[in-house]
C-alpha cells in the first residue's frame, strides 16, 4: 500500500518539479514541444513494437509453440503505452525504455528474477492445466 501511495504522490510531484525546472531553463513553448515530441516518438515505437510482437506471437502459435517471451513483451509494451499517456518526462522516459527492445530485455530479466523470488518464498502458486 505504501508503494502505491508513494508512486501516486512522488511521481506526479517529480513530474511537476521537472516541468517547472525545464520550463524555466528552455521556456514554456520548448517544454511543450518536448512533451509533444516524446509522445509522438513513444506512440510510433509502441505501434511498431506492438505490431512486431503480435506478428511473433501469431508465428509461435501457428508453429504450436507457446509464445511466453512474446507475451511478456506484449504486456510490457502495453504498460509502456499506458505510461506514455501520462504527460511528463519521467513517465515518458520509462515508457520509451519499455518500448526499446534492448532496454526491455533488462526489464524482463528483472521481472523473471522477481517472479522466481516470489515463487521461492511461496508468494505465487503455479497452477498447471495439463
């Protein structure tokens, strides 16, 4: 609960701080242009990566292979799109990092380790339907 509270209070506060600082440094109009530009770049990356991932998922399914890795990619791309909807420099940076395949790989490694940790601690139950 505390983590969510901090996320919903600290992130917007940091975003406002960055808007004010950057606006003071480069001006209001240029700050607005940077926000618009990151939105356009993020939307393009989300569309490109989403389409590419869906293509790989379809290929895997057609070959009879479970597309587990690609499903994780799809989930991270979805999260990136949601994060990019919120205006701000931190959120846009996080969204673009989640969309970029090389940095997304590191997020996937982190998630796998976290999931393995939860599993080892008994916080996650795996139900198999064989």
